[in-house]
C-alpha cells in the first residue's frame, strides 16, 4: 500500500513538470529547459527533471554529462518556475 502511495506521489510530481527537447546553442553547448506547470512545485524538483533529461540525452550517446551552467526563474508559490540547464556530453 505504501508503495502505491509513493508511486502515485512521484507520478503527480512528474506530471507537474514539462521539459523541452535538447537544443544546440551557437556557442556549441547543449540546452534543455524544464518548467513547473503549477506554482507549488519546488525549484529543486524542476532542476532535477532538467538534469535528468540532460543525463539521459548523454547516456543515449554513451557519453557523460558535464553541466556548464544552470539558470532559474520564478518564485515558488507566486510564479511558474523555469530552469535552463546548459551542458555538454563528454
């Protein structure tokens, strides 16, 4: 029963965040942006989703993630939060 509740909670958090496709920047780095769909989602969760997407992208290419920069916008409970992860696959 506890496992079902935990799975439900994780599923709800995942549904609260959207992630863009990985894009190339002019400076040669890659970028992915994650956004909270609701104002009550924590910045930490939005950041983790973006980093996870970047890591998955690199793993599919049999490379490791190297984070260059992480930018964030928004205030929890007041505005939607956005996190941009700039990275390389090495």
